[in-house]
C-alpha cells in the first residue's frame, strides 16, 4: 500500500493549554468553565462538602431508594427518563410497587412530585420493537407502551390505571358506565358495581388517590419536554465530523435524560438525594450476578431476561442544594411548549424554597448509608439555559491522566474525547515511560450500539482498534474508496482525450508521470474495493443465514491495513485500550451496560446520566456528580473490576495510580479475555469471567447518533 493511498486521521490542536499545577485538581472551576463555550456553564456549580456512596446494580440502588422514600417526612421529588408505576423496587415478595408507595406517602402528607420525560403525544412509545422506547410503563397517547416483552398483563393494567388514578379519572369511569345511554340500565348498574368493587379491592391506593379532591396538593405528575431544534442559534457541535443525519436526529428527539431523587429537602437534617444512572423500569432491576434467562415473579427477583449493569449513588450534604436547583428549574417550566401533566399550576417551587440555603445542609454519613465524607460537585448538560459542564469536565480531566482511565458506559462514540487526549499526548509524551492505559466496558449488541456505528467506528479508528468492528470499518472505507475511485476515473478519462503534443517535452514527461501515478493508484483503489466488498458480503451472507462469525484474535494492524495512519503518532501511540463487553455468569449472553462511570488514576470519579456521545454532552439534559477522592475512586474500581474479572486479584490491584501497576493490570486483562475467548471457541457454555473483548461483525452503518 502506497503512502498516497493512506488516509490521514488528523488530530486537531487542543482547546486547552496544559496547566502547571502543584497537585492536580479534578473539579470544574471558573477558569475551566470559561475555556470552552464560556456562556454555557452553571455559575452556581462548585465543589462542596458532601457524602457519597456508590450503589452498584438495580437490587442495591432501587432497594436504597425505596427505603428512603418509605421514611420520607415532608417531600419526595423524582426527575427521571423512564418511570413504570408497576415496578417493584424491593423484591422481597411483600414490598409495595413504586406507584403504590408514592401514593401511600402522598396520602400520609408527604408531597410527591414526579417529573418524567416525554415527547408530544408520548410519541417515543411508538416503537414496539424497541424495549427502551416505552419509558412511561403503559402510559401512551398514540403508542404501544410495553417497556419489555416480559412485563406481565397485570403490570400493564396497573400502569394504565395508575395514570388514570392520579388524573382523578379511575373512580369516575364506573359512573360513566352507569350513565351510559347504551344498554339496559339495570344491567349496566350491576356490572359497574361489580367492577368497581373489584377495582377497590385490587387497587386500594389507586382508588383512594383518584377520589381524593385534594389530590394535586398531595401528588403531582409532569411530563418534561424539550423543544424541537432548540439549539440552532448556538452553532455546530464539538464533533465537527458528526453526520448530518445525527444532527437532524438530535434536534428532533432531544430528551430530558436526567435521573435523580430528592427526599425531605425542606428538612435539611433529614434530607438525602440520589444521583442516578438507573431508570425506573423493570429491565433496569438486576443483581450483580447477572444471570441470563432465569426469571422470577416481578416482586420476587429479576423478571427480564437480559442482564443489565448500572451504577447510581446516594448523597447528603450541600450537593442537595444543587439537586434542588436542578429539579426546580425544570419543574417550574409550565409554558405551552414545556411540561404537561396533572399538577398545581399555582405552585412556584423555586420561590417557595428560596429561603433554604446551601449551608443548611451538612454531610451526614449515617443518613447517606455510610457514605464517604468528601467534596463533590454537581455538573449538568441542560437545554435552557444551555449548559455543557459535563463535556467540560471530560475534556479537562482527560488531559490530567498519568496512569489509567476506566470507562463503563452505554456508548463509546464521542471522538472529541480521544482527539483531546491525543492533542494532549503530543505535549506530554517526552519523558513518558509509555502510553496511558484505557480500560473500557461498553455494548456491542444491536440494542446497545445500532444507532451510532459510524461514530463508534470513528472512535475506534482514532484508537487504532477498528478490528473490533471490522465490517463497519470496511464499509466506511468502501465509501471513501469509491469516492476516490470516481475522482481518479474522471481524471484518467479526461487525460485520455487531452492532446499534449503542443507542450514542451519536459511538461509532457511530467504529465505522463502524473497520469501513471494516478493510474497506478486507481488500480490499487480498485483492488482494495474488491477486497473489502468481498469481506463485507461474506459477513452479510452469514448474518442473513444466522451463521456464526468467529471472533478473531486482536489485530492491532487492522486500521493501518485499511489505509489509515495515525498522523505523527506512529512511533508513540499514546494510549493502549482494552474495549470490552460483559457476559452473563451462566451464558455467552451480552450484559446490557447502562453505566455512565469514568474513573481516572484512582483519584477522579464521575457518575452521571450522560453517555459518551454528542447527545449527552451537548443536547439532552443530563445530571452528574464528580468526586476528587481516592478512597471512592479506588473502592468503586475494585468493586466493579472484581465483578467483571471474577474476583481475580491480579487483574484488580491496589494503587492503579502507579503507572507500572496499571501496565501490568492491562496485560492481565488481555490474558483473561484470551482465556474466555478460547473457552468459547471450544464450545464451553459458561464463561470463565464476565469480561470479554468487544466484537461486532455486523457491517451495517448507522448515522443517527
């Protein structure tokens, strides 16, 4: 392959200058906010005293939330992307559905406010094949509503009736039946009485709240909307190579993606909050064993086949002021294009809580489930006013890493982050012992990646790991080569008809050499096109016929062999990366990774609702917490890695801030994944470890995210 055919992957200059600091600082301060999009930051966001404890997987997270709601004295506020009233948070066979628990607390005098994202007419529920689209349980104006196929009809009925009850419309439907002009009145009265009695017995909490005339002073529900194409005036995205189809999709489908719970804010001595990654839907409940296809009743255990990995956190202290600020800002938006639902329109929550100050909240470790006392900062992506602080945190701190990065995220398709690191590497590589080690856990399944294979491929190309999604890489390369083929063919054809006899011998010789070079290049391009087409067609044939496509060994030369070269970094790659997926403990079934965690050097932690994609960094509303605490970063890493490596101590050492320790751990991770792959190739049905190398053979290119 000639150098002329190679396509350069260009690395832009860094937006940040390196800072000379005695001791790194991982928080986002005013200078950091002003580096990029200075008018798109939360002025009030600052590091404050708090406690934090990570809650790993649904059993632990939802159990903690249930217990705190159950003990609530004055208020419960929930802002969430997905809410299913019939979901059981605690699956002990006796605890209430979350819908019943919220109504029970409301009837006891606790004010409940629930804010859930939805589009106009609940349009996002119109995707029956997409289990993540029905984010409202069985509430839908024009959609189907079923969150996942395992949800029972009884749960679906409860969801439907719960929404009717908080509208005050459950108990009245039987009166309408009695007053119907159709049919015999005596028969209708008898049927209405019978059904009414049955509903009262089956759904006592729903019935009570439906007929409560003071309902809106007890429980309120709003659907949070984000206006279509609300960011046009702010110009382009940080990812300058984002496909236009993705930009269009982002503009039309922005969501309120935040996930948080705030309890007893008016009682600072009792107040507690949750910064979440979990949605309140059945498929997000799982334990850390991650077993596939061993289902239990909805109130007794996991009732959805696919395992799911996720992390949330419980907090106390001054960060609660920030959680309240965030909630009130969305809750008080009651304009025509904003929120819809059943609520008290006269309420202005921001004003009513204006006397409660940040300093009223003290860290309370016992209230926060024995969380660490530390300093923490709430950061957001927000639609109006536009805030992009989560993006700024990532772009700042990617430049401070000296040993390792651990990313556990639903998506891994924000090339801007890799570009920023590589720009940083140009400046820091002199005197380095070797590259940074990046450990990534993400998704390769259709459900986890299908909307954004193009940007995922761009990310992998920058990291030199397109071998993990080889046929998408070939398809993208085919598009580039075919465009080049057309240009070269036009040139060669044009030159065939040109008469150069009137030019000097020197010019003729130069033109002949140029034509020869172009022609040779065209031949090489044609060869590459045929080779890539053949490989893609073979993969498509096997997928169509449901034939297995063997997972290859790691091929670090794959990207270069496609014709790419990492400009100026060939001798110093800057970063070594393991990109992994997880599998169930009892089958080679991929675990759905919904986490949004990043750890750096056993010093920095971010847990948020934000994925590594443009949507989360710049478009949807997102909420996260950042921590500068070694005990939290190392503790969470060791817990997660313990789960993923089968408690392999050598693969999960202490002191990962030490470069040599990280280097050895990286090597051991590679060995574990090779062992797992060998077992799968031999037909052994149970994995050795959850950790598995990312591999996606499907060649389909999607450009929506």
